[in-house]
């Protein structure tokens, strides 16, 4: 060993020195440094997780908002549809009622017109009959001679005899 | 009001006599004056008046034919009545 230029004592001392240095370095420098690094790494991971959670919550909220909006829109549409339907039904009912009422009015008016027409017709016929009979009466009074009246009596008596 | 029975009896008799006289008198109303023969022919158709007193009365308004009146009975065979019946029939035919 000595021929190679290696001093055993010095080598051992250097090994011991290196071991001491390694132990002290590991114990007081590398350990805390690694611990700090790990803590920072963990904090980074936590922040990232929080950001991801926030993003997820945002997404969830946006989705919920959209769903709520859709639901409101749907409900509004349904309400409008129901109101329109009710209005339409009311309109139909009102129309039907109006038609019925107008039909009734027309029916009553027709009946009244018919009655008035019938009454006028009756009155007209009565007047015609009255005037006709009056005309015949006057004509007979003016033109019936005594001979004709005798003939009437004879005819009457002959009718009575036949009965 | 109470009536004396005698007065009541006399009134009754008077009314009865009046009624009998009315019943016995038969009026034949015609548009012209009827001859005795015509009156006989007319009355011969109504035997119930054979014993009654017949009186002829002229009323031109009946136009023709004759009416026999006895008391409350009235047999109207005049042209005026015929026209009246015709008018009634025309009214009723409406």
C-alpha cells in the first residue's frame, strides 16, 4: 500500500471524516431541506386540489344554474300553455254561449214574426170576409125584388118540406 | 120585503096570462108583406104554432126569407142570418 502511495491512517481518518460529514449533513442539512421541499410540494398539491375543487364546483353551479333556468323556462312555457289553453277554452265557451243566445234570439224573433204574419193574415182574411159579406148584403138589398124574395121563400119552404 | 098573498097571487096570474098571450102570438117577420096563403104555408111547416095567432111584420133589413118569433123562441130563416152564418164560417175557417 505504501508502494502505491496510500497512507492507511490517512485513508481511515478521511473515511471517518467523510462518515462524520455524511452523518452531520444528513441530520442537520439534508433532512430539514427535504422536509421543507415535501411541505412545499404538499402545499402545491393542496392548492392544485383546491383549484380543481373550485373549478368543479363552478362547473356544478353552472350546470345547476342552467338546469334551474331550463326548469324555469319549461315551467313558464307550461304555465303559458295552460293559460293559453284555458283562454282558448273560455273563448270557445263564450262563442258557444253567444251562438246559443243569438240562435235563441233569432228563434224568438222568427216565432214573433210568424205569429205577427199569422195574425195579419187572419186579420186580412177576416176583413176580406167582412167586406165580401157586406158587399153581398148591400147588393141583395139593392137588387132583390119582391118576386125574387117570394122565390126565396118558396125555396125555403120547399127545403123545409123535403126535410 | 113581504108581499100580501093576494097581491102575490094576482101578480102571478097576470104574468102567467101575459106569458100565455105571448106564447099564443106568433110573429112572422119578412122583407115584404106576406099574403095569407104564404103565411099558411109557412105555419103549416111548424105544427106547434097551428093554433096560435099569426101576425106578419115587415122588416126590409132581413133582405129575404123570414123569421118566426114566439115568446122567447126564434126561428131565423132570413138571408141576413144566412149571410151572418156565412161570415162566421169564413172567420172560423181561418
